[in-house]
C-alpha cells in the first residue's frame, strides 16, 4: 500500500509547495515603447496614445524634448548618450541629421504632419488683424511685446522674416526668445502680448486664444516625421506604431492637434 500511495503523496507535496503550480509559470509583460517627441508633435502623440494602447496592448512612454540644441535633454543629445529609446518623432530636418549620424533607421521613416506658424494672444484679449501683410506689420509694430521659440519657427521669424519686414529698430526690444517652455504658456501668463509658434505647439495650451496663421506669402511649413531608433529594444513594435500613425486613424488625431496629415 505504501508503494501505491508514494506518487500521490509526492505530487501533493509538490503542489503544496508551489513547485509545479500553474500560477508560478512566467508571465509575459506588455511591451513599453519609449517615445521621444519634440514639442510640436506632443499633442498628436498624446491624442493617439490611449486608443493605440487599447488596440495593440503596447504601452507608450512619451518624453517631450527639444528637437536639438545645447540642452542636455534635447533629443539628439539623449541619443548621443545612448539613452534608451524606440521611436523618435521630430522635425523632418532634425531626423535627417539623426539619420546621417546613424542614430535612426532610415528605412522606417514616416512623414506624419505639416505644421504652420500661428499667432496667439492671452485668452479674452483683443485679437489684432493679421489677415494681410500690411495689417500683420502694423500689429507687430503696435505690440508691446512678442514671444517666439528658439526652434525652427522662432529662428525663421527672428533671423529672416522680421528683418525682411523692416521692423527694426522700433521692434528690436520687443522680442522674447522662449526656450524652456511652450510660447503659449508665456502668453497665458501675460508676459508677452503676442506669441508665435507652430499651430500644433499652441493648440494644447490653456489660457490663450489662437488668432490664426501668419499670412500665406511669408508662411513657413515645418514637417514632422518619425523613425525607429537604431538601438531600439522593440523595433517591430516601434515600426507598427509608426505605421498606425501614418494610417487614417492616426491622421484623425494628428489633424485635431493642429497639424496637417501627410497623405
């Protein structure tokens, strides 16, 4: 009788100690993609994230940073330090640089959205006329202060457009370069009367009214694109995210953020 019960006793002992219990089998954790996004694409990726996570089971960890520049937290500097990342969403020109430096996979590039420069005022403030070049110039000359970013749009305004509009010297002391936060936040606090940034960068900001785009004949389009980082731990899932953003579902969220989707 003892021989007949030995296997049964052994099995019970193993189960009671958990050695072969099914609950102890290893579990697969959901993939988390680390996404580096420049501020102009922040609204789009944050709008896309909830639906994409639900549909795919993949989690998105989004970090918003400057596209480039001297700041250690800028996207290019993060990649120089080999910081873990899977996807980069940034200016098309910045992505060209990252490609040349072999930091992203050029075969995975997807052009996602076009951004245009807009002007904002503090919420409830009088919205000046910028519907023509003459009105736009008068608005700039009459403003007490003007804020713009240190990114592509701000450099275009301060280094090319404003000088070519012959605003100086009356305009010289009005300009405020914003580098550590969205221009809209500065305007919302009343620290600048007028604020200029890409529409997608102004759209998510509370406390401002967007007057509109600057005149067409001096407008500058900025392209936002995405690619998989060369050392990504999850290249397949990263490419799937980019493909989703380039689909119609992604286009809807991109358009709501103030960008024009690339068809």
